[in-house]
């Protein structure tokens, strides 16, 4: 049998091709005769496709199939990358049994004609309107008339293309088509002609297939009307007739759902399901590039999304609110949640069951009197909870008034006056105090602790927080209460002791004011604690240079010994004074005084040198009137005296080298006592020009050096005396000697007499001939010395 199959050939007996222009496909149909079908052979077919402009290159494919006895023709589909209108396409086939090595003869070419063979009235572009998927490749053709040349063939917006041209058909191939941020791309083709229709144009729509619908689910409010929602997905860049179309269908009934889809942020569709309880809903989204689906199968009783509660109203007391509301979901048992928002913005949730036929309610307790709360409600199905309804409209509710709770925080400032004291009283609402009413007022009462005097009182409206009263030197009890429309608060009490032994009589020298340090967070205050006191009070002024100074105070517990005082009013460069009191049984005693800065800054003004005393080698500077008190922008720690040096190494004794920003050099002397306002700079040169400056410095440093004092040291008189001794006296002596030169010479250096010039030798008796002769016998010498024998012989 194997040998027989090798020798048997079944040629193609029938071949027919057709084309699907929309899908750019060739549909090939052929047969090999009844005998091959009866044998139920496994056959192999070689199929070749060629175009009219291709002579050497073909598309070849192999197709394997097992024949059956039905005798039906065989089918094969070929996808073309080129519109089939552009060129004629031909197909041929040959066959063999799979077990055989012998192919049949090729069938004749079967051709389907393209428009390149027709007599067009003008150029034509294919495809002339097409939706193209972004990122794909596309080939377009322009078919010209016979005997005409295609002059231009291009796309707008311009993209990179590959061109191919034959005698009549011109091709454009675009690789990896991209969306161009325009509704469509336009293709132009133009012939070289002077008459008739010489050009054609077409459009391409570049887009994407639709995304699969996400977050697709269906729900109901009343178990009759079902609403399905889903997210659209990304932009497909296709609009109008090419935009995505949504269709909903029911899987069990195989029917299209009768609803109209609306899309904004999300898509939704609603319809009446009647008595149906189990649903199988599929949403299909489709555009020319593809189709996607999403399905939701659900029990309607498990997908109840109630309508929001409505018509809220309330009943309330000073500490409770009973909230009522209505709902539209008749016959559905609901579980509701009430959100109560407090004045500080914090909310709390309260759960309740909604069993009433017409309305529901909840009571919220533990509230503050005369306080505004905001309440709203949402509900969900009590059985098979799906999700909460929308919130109802929020309702603002104020509880009723009650007696003020807590006490006022009160304090005082005492000023001694002739015959008594002025007491300025201050009060504020402590954190634990609550007015609990619409309007509030304050009442101040004072009376002597001893003596049973009649109390005095005065009332103030809520806008006041201080008052001044005058009392004598006896001890007084002062109380302040707050009052609303319901009642008075508990009184806050202060005891003002008798003047003897109180802090008002202590001088500032007895309680020394201590300097404290500040930071960006505040000013740190500490004190020595004592078990004697049940609390401590610190008071200060926010604006110490103004009147009123915005007096402030703060209380601390008995176990506290330090505090960081901060205020939005604190600024750098201002000195703040603090007083620390200990209090027991409403009586206060001053313990310590503190003063400090939030941050020290350099002094605003330099010391003014009022007196300069000069000697030939020193200068003394005085600045007696320079202040070191609270007017300064920091604690004055001392002074710097700067002097210009003769040499840049600052060799002046006791100084340090200081380099200015301009690289010039000064000698720096430091005075560490702020009360020392006199300084002498020594070891200067006489008759020399210097520049000096005095700077005060604080914990914040000092200001830049700008203005100098210029001095000239006087001439040194001792140097003049030395000059006289060393220069003038010798010069005078030399002048005198020069004037009496002859006399001096004769006195100091007499001329040795010459015998020839002696007057003695002028007498006649001393001459022999023409020679002057002095006989030895004429004079008695003391000693005679002979120079040499030769002289002796001569003599």
C-alpha cells in the first residue's frame, strides 16, 4: 500500500478564489476529486499567491488536511497587507498525499482583478476610510489612470513612510502607526494632469481597542430597578460612529437588556427586572478595533443599596440629642449609622437598627450643653449587607443651656498707693471651664477677711476680662463668678493679705532678678519647688513696652519646678520679665523674678564715647551714659575696643587680631564687665594717627563696625630733650670750633718751630757767610741725640 501511495497523484480538479475587501482577505476554495475523498487520505497542499507587479517573489504556504467522505471542497484564507483593490492577485495549488514524495502538477493561475486593470476617471486611494490600530503597520495605494503619472502621494500630519512605485500603482507603507493628537489623518494623491479629477483623498482613524470594563457590578434600591455601573477605561482616540458602544445582555434569558447607557465619570445603566432574583449580566464594549466583555452574576437580595435617609429632625436636652429620619425602602430591614461631628471637627459613629415602618431614631448622649453638633445618617441592608447608602443631608443641632461648669482662672496685680493698694483683677476661661449658655457675664465681689464688712460687687459683660479696685491695707477676699441664663458658676477666690510682710513691700534688691535663656520655642523658667504650695503661678506682659501691656499668667501644679513660656507675641530683641509665685489656700507669695529674651540680638546703638584723654603713648575712652537696662535688645555682656594697628600682626600688648570683611586688620580689646565704661589703650606711638571704635556686645553678638573715632597722639617732650643733648649741643660745639679754628689749633696743636725761622738766628753773630749757625756752646741742651754716623760726620 505504501508503494502504491507513493506513485498515486491527485491533482487539483477545481480552484476558485474570491476576495473580502473589508477584511483584505483572499478566500480560496479547491477540490481533488471524489477518489481522494473516498480514500480519506491525509493530503498536503502547496499554495502560491502572486500580485500583478511581482514576477519573481511569491507568497508560499503549505496546508495539511485529512479528507473525509463528505466530498466538500477545501478552504483556505490568505490575509493581504495591501488592499485587494490595489492590484490583481493570482493563486495556484498543487497537491500530494502526505506519505508520497511526488507532487501533482500546478493548477492554472486563478486571478481576481484589482482596480489597476480598470479604466478609472481619476486617481483613487485605498483604503479610502479605515480605522487603524495604534502601533500596527498599514499600506495604502493610489491607483492612477493609464498613461498618467502620480505626482504626489502623502499623509497629513506628515509621518515617516516607505514608498514603492510601479507604472500605475503607488504605495505608502507606514510602520508602527502612532496617534497624532488629531481626529484623523488625511491621505492625498494627485496626478499630473490639466483636466478632470486629478486628485483623491482619504482618511485614516488611528485608535485603540476598548479596555475591558472594570469595577463592573449591579445593585438595586428596591429589588425591582437594577443599576449596573462600570469604569470606561483608557481613551481609544476614536469618536463619533467609531467610538466605543456598550450593550448589556442577560445571560439566562439571552436577551439584550432594555436600558440606555450614560457615561460621565462612570458608565451606568438601569432597568426594571420585574420578579427576577438571580441575574447574569454581561456588558460588551465594542469599536472597530475590538470587543471586550465583563460579567456580573448576582442575587438581587444581596445587592441592596438603600436610598439615603431624608427629612431629619431632632429633640434635645442639654446633654442628649434624639435624632429622627425617614426612609424610602419600605419592607427592607435596614442597619443605620449616625455620624456625630463635635465642634473640634472630630466625628464619632453610632449604630442603630431601623425597624420602624415610617421613621427611625437614635439617642446620642454624653454631650456638652449649648454646643453645636453636626449629624448625618446612612443605612445598609441588615441582611446580606452590600454597601452603605449615600449620607443624608447634614443637620446642625445645638444642645440646650445649662449651669456654667468649672471655675474661672483669675489672677491679680497689686500696686501700693498712699493709704492702701490698687488691685487689678484679671480673669479668663480655663480649659476646664464651659459657659454652657448663649450669653455670659462676670460678677466680681470683694470683702474684708476680718471685720464683717459689707461685700462690694460689680458686674461685667462677656467682652471684659479685667477690672481695677482700690482697697486699704487689710486682708481681702475677692471672688469672681460667671453667669448665664441658667445659673452662676462656682466662685474663683483670691486672698489679698495684709500689707505687712507681703511681697508688695519687698524691694527689688531683696529678690534679685535672674537672667534666663530663651529659644525659638519660648523662654525657659525654673524655680525652687517647695511642698508648702499647692500650685505655682508665673505672670508676665506680652508687650512690656506698651500700656496696657497684655498681662498674662499661667498656673502649674505642685510637682512642677520648670516651664517653657511661649507666646505668639514674643519677638527677638525684647526683654520680658517674669514673676514666679507660690500659692496655698488662695494666698500667693512672690518667690523669684526672672528676665530674659526669646532671642538676643546685637545692640541697636553703639556706645557714644563722651570723653577722650590722650597722652603721647596712650588714649583713655569713656562712655558713661551707655544704658544696660531693658531698653537693650539683649543682655549687655561687655564691650570691645578696636584700634587700627601700625603692623597687621597686632603686637599691641593685651590685644587680639581682628580681621574685617574687607580684609583690613584691627586690634581688639575685650571688657567683660558691662558696668565698666572706661578703658585705656596703651603702648601707642607718639605723634601717630589712629582710628578707634567702641562696640557693646550681647548674647546676640554685635553690629558691624562702620564708624570710627580718629585721634593723633601728641609729640613726646622727653624725646625733644634727648634730641637737644644728642644733636643740638654737639652741633653747636662744632660750629664754635669752626669759628675759632686758628685759636683752637694753636691751643690744641701748636706748630713746631723751625730753626731756620728762629729769631735767635737773625742776629749777626750767628751767621757765618750766608749760613746761619747756632753753636752748641751757646746753649745748654738737656740731652743730645745723634741720628746717625753720617750726620755726625757731616756735622
